[in-house]
């Protein structure tokens, strides 16, 4: 089995290095290492090193390892105990459709293997826990997640069939390394909110990991706000694919103005006790509620 | 996010006053119970800072110690990325003096 995997990985990369176009399988993958290698952002770094370096600093590059607690709780409590359901790919995908979109191309067995790593990373001990964490560090929301899999997530009637071998981009340039298709949706807030909002699973279940999108549409746009997610989190200050958010104090401070007036005096005629009045003003300049995720 | 006001005796460091305002979402399940699990939450009570709005908070307090001459007032704003880790993002500090008694 290990030999077959090695041959597969060798063929995958050797075909790319021979200047053939970047390709992706249109079938389910059952082996963990093959799965990691297939969707590894390093495949894109050869041409897009600067973007890759930005992405490495982002929470998208840590979308599994940074979310162990919440996801493992869903896998160990939500699905089996509260819903009394089997933890299968259909349930696993309710978290991983955003945290690891390529799960779409994992077999049922591999999806369960990955779910097991998530559980062991939370409740395991010692070496078992460390090994599970090491596996999860290899999994993330990589380039392919946004530039292919999630493209049809918001408007499948318009985008239609997604070709696994096409890299969908916001720009209009072409590439010798892969098939490219210009996709304006990547510049729209609408694209981000499919995960940064209330998530509706294919079977209709909703999960409230965060609720930014409702706040953005109704409270920001509705009051005259006109910026997209990308304008603040990508285009401003050359943030690019680092896409800082609540984990980055610089952008947190940028989104909030603060003023405070402090005055001391004596209060109560005849009693003259020392008194203080503080007037504080917090202005949310962001395009969504604060805090949120 | 937490807005915190603290008054201290500048000589002893003793806290004379402390109050906070908290801004967050409370997740509720279908029965109206507070929940943390994303799969359980079907509604929220929104106590966050709303976009393009200014939240005005007023703190008025007195001190029992009539001969208090000075107090150190600190107004802090903390951002919590999780329930445990709070980062100080803004601070206004002032040493105030109370008018002398007539």
C-alpha cells in the first residue's frame, strides 16, 4: 500500500515538474498522505510564492488545528450524544466543508480517519494526542478550497459545473501552469459569507460558528456601508492572503475608535463626597458586529 | 469585548471602584437556553457593538472616603479572542484631584 502511495505521489509531482498543467483528481482519495499532497498549498507556491507566504500566516492555513475544541465537541457530543447519529462523512462535512473543503474528495473511510484525529487531538493523551495534532497541522483551507471547491458554493445556478482542473481567479490573467477561469465572485463579500456566516449544511441543519454575514448585510450595508470583506481584510495595507481578522490586534484596533472623558468633582450639597464621571465612546467602524468571527 | 473602569487610591493602590460593560453574543438553542455548541445555536441575543454605531457608556460613582484628595482612574478596553485571553487595545488614564472642602 505504502509503495502504491509513493508511486502516486511521485507521479503527481513528476508530471507537474515536467511542465504539464497542474491537475487534480476527480475522484475520491482514501489515503491520508495522498490527500495531503494533492491539496497542499505548496503545489501553488512554485509560481505564487509571495501569496503562499501570506497565506501561511493566515488562520486559513490553520483552519483545522486552530479549531480542535469546537469541532471535536461536535464529533463527540453533538452528533453521537445529542443527535444520536453515527459520525459519518455527511455529519463530518458540517464542520469540514468550511474548515477543510477538500473533504469533498475524501472517501467515507478517510473522512472518519480525519475526524478521529480531531477527537484524539482534544481528548487523547501524550503521544497519541501529539500525533493527531501533527496530522491536523497538514490539513487546512488551502488555495484549492477557495479557488476551486467553494466557487460554486454560493451561486451554483450561475457558476454551473466546477471543473476540478480549473483554477478560478479574481484576475483575468492566464497561466501556463494550469487552466484558469476569471471568476468575479472572488471579489465579492458574498463569497466569504458562505463560511463566515450561518452555515447551512446540505441536509438543512444550520450551525452558528459565526454570524458575520447577517450583521454585514443588514446592519452595515443597510446603514450605508459600502466596503466588501476583501477591501479591509485583503486589499488594505497589502494584507493580501494573510487576511487578518479578530486574531490580529492591528486590524481590531482599526475597526474601533475609542474616546473617554474623565472628570472629578464633589457631589451632594453639604455632603461633598468625592465623585467621578466617566463618559466612554466606542465606535465600531468595521463592516460587521464586534466581536464576531 | 470589555470596557472596564477602575479607580485606585494612588498612594496605596487600593481599588476604590470597579465596573465593566461587556459586548458579546449569547447563543440560544430552540428552547431558549444559552449554548456554546455551534450546532446547538439557532438564535442569538446580540449584545455586540453594531457597525457604524457609537456606543456611549456613562459611569458615575462616589467615594465614601470624604477626605480622599486624589484618585487614579483607568478606562481600559479589552478585546477577547476567546473567553480566556483578553488583550488591552485602548487605555485612558488620569490622576484626578478632588476640589478642596469649603
